[in-house]
C-alpha cells in the first residue's frame, strides 16, 4: 500500500467495525479531443497515476455512511431509499448519484460504508469526480454481485453525473478512468464505444500539467450551454439530412454548405467539433510513427479551436499556452478539460523539466500575478482492486 491507501484504510478501520474492499480509481488526462465526447466524436485520453482510493464494505444498518478524509473529514449518512435526492454536500452527491442510477436500472443496493481520499487535484480538469463515481460503481458491483462490465460501469457513472449531479458530460472521463492501461492512450469512438490502445512510452518526454489555479464549477451554465449549442446545430442540419443524429454524422462539406442557415456562433461550435475529430485521427497516426513534433502541433491547433471557435478557454489558460509556443523543450500544449480554468496539458522534454517550469512560473506570474501549480503525471492503470481480499 502507498501512503494514501494506508491513510484511507486506517480511517475506515477507526470508524467502522468491518473489513473493507480497497479500490484505486484514477484521474485522467486527455491528450487531444476536447468537447467531442458528448457529440459522439473521438477522444484520446489516458488514466494517470493520481487517484481516488476508496475503502468500502456492506453494512446491515440500511444506511449509506460516507466519510471523506480530504473534505475537512466530512461525514454523512443517507438512508437506503427507492428514490434519492441531493444531499446538500457536493462530494456526497457523486456517490449517491451512482446509487440512484443503479437503483433506477433495477439493481438492489443495500447499506454500505465508504471512506475515500485522493491525490487527484480537484477542479483542475483531471476528472476527480469521474474517478470517485467509478470507484463507487466498481466497488458496489463487487460488494453486491451486480456483474457489471466496465462499459456498464462507465454508463452508470456518466448517468449519475448527467441525471443526478446535473453536469451534462459525455462518457470519456468515466471510460478512460476505468479502461486505463500503462504506457498507452485510448482512442475512443464515443458513438460506438469501440476503442483502441495506442502506445505512449517515450523515455525523453513527459506530461506536464500547468494548473492556472482558476476554478469554475462545471455544473454552471457555460458547459451545458455548449452542449445545447451543438444540439441546435444538429437540429438545423438534420432538416437537410434526416439521417443526422449528432455532429459525428456531419461532414465538413455539409456544414460549410449550410453555414448561413444557422447563427454564426452555432456554426463555429459545430466547426470546432468536426475539426477536432479530424485532429484526433491525425494525432493517432503521428503516435504510430513516433512523430511527437507533429502530434504537438495538433495540440496547439486544438487549443486555438477551443479558444476561438468553442470559446471555453480563459485568459490564464491562453497565457500558459502562449508562453510555451517559443520554448523548444515544449512539443505541444493546450487547455484540457471542460474549460474556463483548470490545467493546460503539455508534452515536454523530461531532462529540462526544471528550466521549463521555472520559465513558465516567472512569465505566468508576471502576466497574471498568480503562481501556477505543476503536476508531472505518468500514464497508469484503470480502476482496480488494490487488495482483492476483504482485508
């Protein structure tokens, strides 16, 4: 066990008189393919070596008893019910949302105890919420013999976020966290859920996350508005081709042909999504040939599409990306996640990481008065049992 796992296990044993199942559920990065998942497009994520650890065990109290070792040691209890409501505790809603969606799907979930903590930075675009949801559904499937496969789990976790928490995300975050594989990224087709692993093991290059320290709640209006704008584009285009059900069904020529049949802002949202799908496929080709220079160029293209056409960036994210463009030791950079704050993801030369972070820190502080936070992450395994014995 690592330090985090030991801390969670110790906390569980102090609070509950039972032997838990210990689960590790990772955060994720997405190298390219942003805001395409809920448009049935392509994404290229990977699980990382920062995770949520959960200790979970059934109880006979007909209660869901939850303790977060991170959130000021908050504790709450929720009675088992046929219909769940929000708790008023933000982190607890992600857990109860999973139980709610399992119940709606016809599964009988009894009382359980859960203690969790993590080292996935919250609000930085690394999908700490998906990591928690995945850990809960993975654990409950084991405890109550639900026999769910990983895709079933991803769908339940996504439904919890969509239908209970109120964040209209796609399936990428949950899927990547569950299906992660060391030294590999996942090309996921969000329309069919077909996926393919691509190798990502470069000794001289690492993934550097630069956190703006700007936080914005994604359950607010901006993220969901982007989804509605894309849906409006689909509605307009489907009048000319009834087979169109999502932006995945639209080709660039058709969109260009009907550019003036929709509001200009709707056109730009749709154009970004179509362009980004093309970039993901090109980026995968570059990985197969080991061409990280051209892969990085696609990352920069992605960022400027997110900034100018999709408009989900912010001043601080743009500054971080702009700083890197003149740095030879940075191969590619872009904003990552829902946007409006959080992190940029950067491919950088490992041997010069200290010089890179020093330059970024200095220039970012000069421009914003803020100090960025840096995370070097490795690609890791998906959600899994740490100890497959109830110990």
